[in-house]
């Protein structure tokens, strides 16, 4: 059995999110070889599998849904704003005070605000607006 140090145990714990005793046991089984201990824990499914791909897919899907949802402001058949929801949100965040004032004034003078799209984001926003206006 190799000489196991606290640093080795800490490294295994950091990389795999296992307990101290599990990290120490894996190192003992691997005779102090960090790589072998990581492989042992992975085989036991103790090491987390990287899930970056699904997170990237979720973010990409969310942005795509925002881009496929349209934010529209119109009154009397005249459209004043017709942009992807992502652009509307970014503009609102970057120019918060101006956007908030413009939004309030628009509502006061009767400009209709719509969100159009065939995805979950659009359905949730429409549902929220429907609940709000009841």
C-alpha cells in the first residue's frame, strides 16, 4: 500500500464529491494512485459524470425559444414594436428606467402588448397575462 496523504484525499474528494472515508478507501485500494482511485470510484458510479452537454442544450433551447417568441406593441392596427422576446428582455434590462417608463406610458395610452409564439415560454406568458387581466 502506498503512502496516502491528506492532499491526495482532498483531491479525490474535490473531483468526485465523495466522503473522506470513500476517498481514502479508494486510494487504499489503488495503492495511493490517484488516477486509479478516480477510475475505481467512477466504476462504482461515485464520481459525477459531467453533464455540460445537457446544460448547454438547455440554454440553447431556452434562447431559441426566446428568439422564436415575438414581443409586439400595437394600437389601432399600427405596430410600434415587433421584436424577438430575447431582444425585448435585453433592452428592458439594459435600459431599465427608460423601458419601464415607456411601458407604463404605453399602457396608459392604450397600446396593446402581445407575446406570440408556439412554444412553452409563449404559452406561460400568455397564461400569466390571461390570469392578470381577469
